[in-house]
C-alpha cells in the first residue's frame, strides 16, 4: 500500500487548522505538511452550522487570527462573513494547495523505533482507505462530535406530528414561517435562533429548565472602529485586539472575586431592557455564579427586543413529555408547536474521534494528563488544539500552533526526533480538565484528560499566562523528554 509522508500532518481545516497551516509556513518553512479535512469545505463549525442567525459568540478581533485583521465594522459576525474571512486567509497564504478534502482520519499509530505516526485515512466518501505518515501530528478538528448533537431523551417524542430538529442538523428547507416554534434550551444557540426566527414565525417560545446569564452590548466596537480611522489597519487591529483581551480577562476576574456584584450587574442589565413587566427572578436569575458556565452575549439586545415586541416568550419549567401537538410541561401547561428545535447542546469529543495506539498499545485519553493544555502524557509528537472557555477559541489555537512550531524547530536544532511529556513524581492528579458546570462538559468528564497539581500540567485557561510561557518560556523542562528514533 502506498504511503504518503509529511513532516507534519494537521487534522481539520477550520479556524484551528488554517491557523496551524499559516504558522507552519511562517515558522517552519522547511517542513512539509498537509491539512486533512474530513468534510468537503473549510470552516469547521462555521461551515457545519447553518441555523438561522448563526453568529460568533466572541468578538472577531480576538476570534480572528492575530496575523489577519478583521476589517468589518461589526465585531459580532454572522456565519457567512466568518467563512469569507477564512476563505480569504486560505487564498492569501496559498493554503488551498495544502488541504485534502474528504480525508477523514480513522486510526493513528505511533512507532518509537521509526519516530513517526502512521494514519489510516478514509477518502472519496469513505470508499477508499489511504495511509499517511508524519513525524508530528497536530489535531485541529475542534472539540465536539460533528455527526450528532446532544439531544436528551424526551418521553413521547415519537407522538409529535410536527418536525423536530437539532440546530447541528439544520437544513435550508426547514420552514418556520407563520409557524408555532418551540426552542428547547437557553444557551448561545437558543439565544441566537429565537430572535432570528421570531421575525417570520407566528410564535416562538423558548423553554428552559433554568436561566442563563446574558450580557447585551452593541455588535459594533466603537473604539475599535475609531482606531481604524486614525491608525493603519494592522495597528488598529492590534490595539483593539489587546483592548478586548485585557477587558475580557478583567471581567472574568471580577466574576471570580465579586460574583454577587457581577450577578447584580448582569441581571440589572436584563431588567433595564425588559422593564418590570417580565418575571426577571424566574426567567433571568441563574442559581450558579457568573462564569461557572459561559455567558451568553446578546448583540444589540435582539432577544430582549423580540420578547418586548411579543414575538417571543420564555417558559422556565421542566418537560414532562412530547404530545401530538407540542410539549406538556411538569407544571401541567401545554405548549403547541409545528416545529420543535432542540438547542440542547453538543457531544464533546477529544482527539477528533480518532483511535490511537502508541507502540501497539491502545490509548484512552481519560487516563492521560494534559501538558500545557495541548499535549498529553506518554503521547509522543502530538498536539491537540482546545481553545479557551473563558475567552475566544482562536487565542488558544494560535498559541498552540505557535508553541508546536517552536518545539519542532528546537528538536531540529538539537537533533531530536520526538518528545514525550512525562509526569513527574511530584505531580498529583488535580481538578477536571475544564472547571465549568456546563452540561456538555459535565457529560464528557469521564472521556477527558486530567490536569495536574502544578505547571505545566495545569490548564490555566489564562491567555496572559500562556502567551508569556509560549513566547518567552523555555521549551526544555524536566517534564518533557526528548529522544531520537534509534534510542
């Protein structure tokens, strides 16, 4: 069987994979690489999700790449605008020549004697299996299962005569015009869909088990747009990016230090939009502290405007069962619907669903500890991008690829073939990998790696700390072992 070899293989052509390709070309120009994308298009999340109103949940000055300024005056961007931005990035950097579409990695096996990964890859609609090899493997395929979103079991689901759809499976032929629509959920997806479809639907009802924290602000960055008028675009982008990074970190720290104060600020913000005619205590006062789960951003208060206009409503209750005509709640209330949208979350997935072996031994990632939040104990020459939960995903993705390029260049300089993170005797298993109470994270805890009691085994979720470590920290430390293939 023919085997193609590359110095580096990148899995995924979304934001993380495109950023990895750019960094490899810039920092490791002598290295050959390919980007293997299982789907037919670039974009990852932004190509997969097609539901109404799809938009970024972070500002594009931090969710955009550090090397390519976001030029649109809107900092909260819709899905098509993000795809165009990614296509421009690919075209400007000739990355289209590096991407292989419909190439899904199934298995990956490491051989220490050869110092390389061997990958089994399905292609041509899974009709053909190819073999690739590489010295370093970069997983940039996101953090959730693309095949199926999370939908809990609902009694009587089969009795409902209308259509049920998860946002991850949204198609253009789904009709909600002049329909009664129920949206189950209260996270970022639900809060995006509700105002988007309320313009054309007869009635939209958001059903939530418990409230979520919302933060409303304009979708345009006035300071950032002003900076673009007085500075060159790259300078304005740099300043706006760092303004948002520092403010985001400040706000997160305030949530930790003064949760009650921030809670009051957020709830008062909702009250200022909706007034006293809405039951703020029932529908908008969470029982957890801010940032125990991600906040939901409401650009231009669009969801609140839909509620005030009577185009949408919120019900806080538990679902008893689905009925022929809609949903019956535990309280006994029945809600009619022609269409039910289950915005109930994602199925988190580590290592992109690939089966791994190291020297013929199968790997269970839950038995491993994360090194610098991007590599794993006893797994050689492998990185996995997992961005921030407390800031924009791309900030973490950028740092991961920057570090990996630095690591590859260090091994070249010193004559090493591979490196292995090794847990020191003084490291004990610490907290969960992600310390959030969000449902999709809690459901997947047993499938995730652990974090340790000290650096570099702690997942800091702190960009300011991590950028210092990546830019100016030493590659060499006692927890990272370097070897040559013949050792």
